C-alpha cells in the first residue's frame, strides 16, 4: 500500500481556520506525529501530505492545509496553496472548534457543495466546549454528516473514521477501467513501449504498468513490445489483437505497422478517459484547427522532471504543432499543481496524461478551462491530431468518436476558444 501512486489514492483534505486542531486531528487519524502541533496560530505553513492505508477504504492521502483565514502577505500565499488543494480533494473535512461555526465555515461548506465535494464536518476540542445544537440541526437538515472530537485526547476518532467510510465516493469503490471494456476476457492487447532516453532505467512508466495491471484484473492477455518489433509480433499472432496501445510519441510508426482493421490508440488517450472527460478533451483538441502563428499555448505537466533530449512537452509537441499550424507558437510551461489563475491570454491548454493525479483534480482543471473559455487537450490527443491520425485513435471510444464526427459535420460547433 505504501507504494500505491498518489493518483490511485483517496484524497482527504482538512480545511478550517487557523489553530482549530487540523494537525492534531491528522496525527490522531494516522496514529503518527505527521504534522507539527502548536497553540500558535499558523504553525502549518504548507500542505502536509500523509499517505497511508485506511481499512476498509484502502490507500488514502491525507492533506493537512494551512488555515484559510490566514492574514498578511505570507498568509495570502498559504491560503492560495490551500485553495489549490480544493481541486484534488475527494472528501473534505471542515474542522471547526466546537463552539465556533460562523459565516466563514458556512461559506467554506457552500463552496464544497458547489463543487459537489463530499464533506464531513468535524467539531473539535469538545473537551473545552460543546457545539451549538442549532448548528448540528442545520447540518443534519442539509444531510451533512458531522462528528465531535477532542483530537489531542483521541476522543471521537473512531466515529470520524466511520463517517469517512460512509462518505467515500462510489467512483473510488468502483473505479473506471483503463482497458477492461476494450479487451474482453481471454483476448489480447498489444502494448507498444519505446525504450529511449526518457524511459526510466530498469522499469516502465506508470501508465504502462497500470494498463498491464488493468488487463490482468480483467482476465485479458498482454503482449509488450518495442515499436521496432511490433510488425513482427503481429505477424506471429494466430489472430489479431483486440487493440494496440502505443506511447503517443511512436504514433506514426505504430499506425503504419498496425493493420487498419485493428483498433489503435495511445496510453495518453486512455488516461484522458481514465482520469478526465475524454469527450471534452476531444472538443478542446479540435481547436488546433483554429490556431495561428503567434498564439499563446499553455503546456501543463502534472509531475516535475528534468527535461532531457527530445522532451515530449518542450520539444516534440511544440515542433509537431508548429508544423501543423505553419508558424511559430508562443509556449508557456508549468509543472505540478501550479496553474495560472487567469487563462484568458492562452488560446489553448495542453495537459500531460496526468497519471500522477487523481481524477477529481483533472476534472477540476478541465472545468477551469471551460469556465475561462479556453479549449483544453492532452498530449496524446494533440499528437494524434497534429500527425493526422486523430480519427483512428478515437475509434475505440464510441462516445468520443461520435462527438468528433458530430463536430466535423457541424463546424460551427467546434470549440474555437
């Protein structure tokens, strides 16, 4: 469980005013001294992440945040970091002192509800004061679960764990599949895995590993080859595979070596569906047709890495897009959870496959792009479109393929940004 990727964990965020006991609550939940506890307000200065196994839920990631009521220049920076956590939280714990529930907490609850975010309200420090019965009644009327705790004494922690278990989103209990609906039990998928300078030494990258595990979970077979051996591997098979999945960077060669009657897509496109809304990504990708030289493009990577050689986000995608557009584009790159507040200067946002993120954060970023009127694509879809194999790469996904065909039949509906 300790090696479960963050993107596969249930993200539980702790939010509230300064010094209400969020860090004490996290320490009590994890039974470890994870966060520094002090009676001085504002002790937590940045988001503290604690991965653990919480039975019977499974792997979770607790996110202990700075107080949202922080003040001053440094306080504003802390608040900004805390608000970034909203986008990746699966369950929100709103922590308040037992005798303190006011407009601040009500506004926080309202924002969580507007985000359709499951919430558990925690009235902490009940050893000093009891919560107002009217507040409890109001929360119950809104069907918002609440518990009472004294974290430093360990009181109410069992009840909080039970409330968390009851609040777990169904999509975490029954997660979507990566390939299970494309490859029936007993059928074969061929995975094309280039080994180049960017391939991690001695191992496969996360999307490839997760695709293999998903196939095994669904009782399907898996053949893993490099792009140079694909043609020979296909010729040796007694029958065609259900699908060929490639690293997006090898799309052209793999498409040339894969028979037209065999379904073809990429790991990045699979993860556009697994982590986000594939149909919206498809609509955003079509905006490439309206790009012009000089347009500003934001490239957003979920993880930080040192780019080497022909980096996909900094070298290959800019080259392929500029070849398609016929002129130079203005690229800006961001990494991790950094994302501009104002997206209006950009004509398009291109995200990576987001294998390190949970689904909620990817969907939240897509929503921000939609609200700003800026089309959003991802690496695999952008590459497929730029190289002229977009339609073929979408055929395994009926809803996305239908959205593409509908847009092509009605050019006015294509999202131009």
